[in-house]
C-alpha cells in the first residue's frame, strides 16, 4: 500500500516535470501544522538548476497541483515553500484503506531480506543484571519491527560461554572441591559430574573475578583452565556442560519474564570449531603476521581520522580472544544462515572492536560484499544522579530483581484500585514490563538515558503505562458501543487530527527501520495515544446522537486501537484489556 507521503511525492514530482523543472521531489509532514499538513521545499533546489526564484517555481508547480481533487488548499508561500492541505474525504478514505489493509498501511519490503540480529550477549555462570536490559529490548524490538515490515529476522543471543569467565569458575571450584572427579587427569565419560545450582554459580563467579584482580597466581590458574577447556580437557568439558545446563535454563527464565526470545542460542563455543578455518584463510590470503609473539591483521585505512590498531586474532600464549571468536562466528553464520545483513546490538564502547572485526572479515572475504555488517551501538543506562545505574548499596541490580520490583509496584496499584480481580498478577507483569521496555526504548538507542522507575510507572506522559491505559480506554468505549461504526465523514478538528496521526504513521515505521531505532515507534504511538486522548475528551463517541459522527468516531477508535496494539507488538509489549 502506497503511503500518503509517497503518493504526494509522486503527484508533486509530476507537477514539477510538467512545469518544466524535472527533479527528484520529496514531500514531508509539515513542521508547522498551524499553517499546513504537508510541505515541499524542492523549489529552492530548482532555483539553482533553472535560474529562477524559488517562489516563481513554486507558483508554477502549485498551478498544476491545484487541479488535483485531493487538495483542499495548496499554496506557494514566500520565499518558495509549497504548503498542502488535503481534503477530509481523501484523508478519511486513506484511513479506511489502512483499516482494510492486512498490514494497516505499514510499508512492506520490496525485497525480503534475511537479517541476523546479535543481541543479548550475556556470559554464562553469571546472573543477568540491569546492564543486560538495553541489548535485549532493543534487539527484540528491531527483530519484531523488521518482521512487521516484511523481512525475515532472527535473533542470536551469542552467549559468552568459552572465555576467561568459565576459566575463573573452574579455577575457583577446583580449589573448593579438589576431590571432584572432573578435576582428575584421568576423568573419562561416565564419571560422576557434580550437580551445580544457579545460587552457587552466582556466588562463585564474583568471588573468582575479585580474586583474579589481586591474586596473580589464581589469575594464571584461571588462564590455564581456560586454555585447557578450549583444548577440550574431558573433565573440564563435562563441568562446562553442567555450567551451561544451569546457566542457560536460568537465562531463558529471565528473558521470558522480559518477553524477549531468541531463535538461536549459539555461543562462542559453537564458533570455536571454525577458528582453524579462519586462521587458514588469513594465512592463505597473506593477511596475518606475527607481532610481539601475537598473530595480527592490519585493518587501518587511509581515510581513518583516528588510529585503528591491528586486530589480534591469536594471543602470544596461543589462545583466542573476542575478535577471533567474532570472526569465526561470522563464518558460522554465513555457512548456516546465509544472511543478507548481520546487525550487532551492543554497547557503544564496542565500536572500535567491531570496526576491526568487520574490516578483517571484509579483507578475508568471510562474507559476500553484498552482506551488510552493521554496528548498532547503544548508550549507557544511568541513575537519576547521571552516573551508571547502581543499587542503593552501590552494586549492580539483578535483572530479575528489577522485574520483581516493577511488577510488585504494578500489583500494589492494581490491588488498591480494585478493578481487576481475575489474575491480577498477569496484569501486573504486563504493566511492569511495559514500563521497563517503553522507558528504555523511547530513548534513541545511541543515547544515554536516565533510568527512573517512578517516572516509568507514571500513567501520564511518555510511558508504557500511559499507552496501555489508552488501549484500555478504547476497549471500554468499544465494549459499550452497539456497532463498530464506519468512516462516514469528518465533523470536528479532533477527528481530523486523529486521522492525520494515523495516516502519517507509515513513514515513522520506515524511519525507525532505516535508522535501526525503535524510539520512532515509541514516539509515534505516544503521539497517536495523546491525540486520541484529546479526541476522547472533546467528542462524544458511542453515545453521540448524530449517526454519521458516531459511526466515524467508532471507526476511528477501532483503527486507533489496532494501530496502537501493532506498535506495542513491535516493541515486544503485551497490551492489557483494561486497567
């Protein structure tokens, strides 16, 4: 379905050509809604090409556009703007087409692409904490937005399951329980493997990590344990498998609470088998060389404005590092999934690392030139003091604790209001997750933001709770109505404003996908919700006496509900029936 912006661009482009000024033309939503609904500024561009004043060009084009029945008003305005106002009939007719369209007018991809989105990235043997939130919710939203727009998008969690953090856990456990058979050199398949718990691992890792910072001998022991694991020492592999069993089960439970899922649960260990092939490719292409005992690849380019050091693919002690695994993962993804694009939703601080990895992958030909490798960095989540978010005691809050805190707050509110008696816990979970996700996603992913639970839980302003409340309000209106209504005609300014908010939606989706930024979806659904709120307060709907007005308002309410729910679905937020 063609968007309004595309349609206006097409007929305006034709008018420019007929007037003798052929060029690429763009129409946009007006940034002065008090003056017009849409605008075109290409007359300024034409002035240079055709040596005429912008106003003269605009006037010539407007003469032709005035012939079009879609315009209630179209004017050339000094010094050369073209201001457009569409007829109510056209706007309402377009809204009806959106209501009848299976995608509600959301643009669909002309060419369907397979997109692998790398998000999540937790380390096993460690509980999820609040710092894992952004990657999870941004990645999930980008996956769902891409799907809504016709692409095949899949998520890969990319577990940190093969590095030093595992070596630290093994080293710590070996000192606590040297009697365990897994630490014996003669361990064999079938020997007893200890049963671990989430609570034990949650205590072991931070203890081991802290020791490694001050105890050089222990740190070296952890490095040796990591190397032995990667060389597949039988006892360590058996212990690693038990660590994975416990950790992955706990991770899945926590992500499920957050309404985040992954199609693939690959880890660094899955890419390990592709490291020998990677090394062979780099050697055959003459890209790798030794530097201070390490194996490196030059990736600097003449256009670099800042130094880009060589990427290390093998350390001097012979072990692999993150870059090695990331390059091997690209080989694995190309072989198993053959994606058109791979998006990496990671912290902004990883930009240099991924720049090195992408350049090395390109030089080595690990993916076709047509395959997009994109770094989608996100900013820091800060507390109300402007510093990285911490708990009151200065620690890092577990994600499960945060979800519990928000859910409890939502449940307390529900119980105090007393209007939801059936399964209030599920309502509280949905409201709490909506508060967390919307509070994060309303911010452009590249920016830092303040994590303020009190603000996020507010039922006013740009919050997930406000959006859910709007859906609940519309449900109440429609439940009382005797019919669903029809698009009979616009009778008030509030109706017109709501129609405009709905018909301009498709362009916001396109912008969101182009910029890989769910924040545009958040901003748009908030705008629709706030415009509906004004419409609701200024107009009777189901009890309107005038049949034409009642039918239109009910039809608009239904379309608004469907559109808000589509936005929420794309953000990974579950709506509620009532609040």
